[in-house]
């Protein structure tokens, strides 16, 4: 089960489409559902393996324009079927997020106009 400290983090919903890429294959594996300083929610039609470790990349819009390329190591903590047929949600925690990426994630989470869960 997910430990409470991961669930306490403020999670900003991704309103725009943000593709998540598996850096090992170069394939788009899903879209960002929400993002916190400690992890993310992935929506996907091909569910990753629970408890598996992955290397993912996504381009995160930044306040004031432009985008930051976020490369992270992530561990999938849970999977669930989404309401849309053939779709899944996967909750993952960051196991590696370099400082510049962490700063870009925090800037996006705190930027005005966000919707939070």
C-alpha cells in the first residue's frame, strides 16, 4: 500500500496532454494524469507492471513559456482500471528525480491556474 507521505503531496492535474515516454524504448506509454513532487499518475492503454522500475521522460510546460524535459526513475506502486474501456491508471513514485527536474516539477505544480486533487 502507498505510504501516507506520498499521498499528502499536492497533486496538480494535467489538463493539457502530456505524453510520457519510456526512455528505454522511445515509445509513448501513456499520458500524465497528475503530478506531485513525489510522483505521478499515468493514464495508459498498456499497463506497466506493478512494483516495476522504469525510466520515463516527459515535457512539462513551465510558467512564462517553454517546457522542461523531465527525466525520472519511477516505481509503479499501484494499477487500476479507468472508467474508459481499455484504459488504466498507474500510480508511481519518483525514485530518481535530478534537482533541475525537481525544480521544474515544483514550478509547474505551484504555477497559477492549476487544478488540484
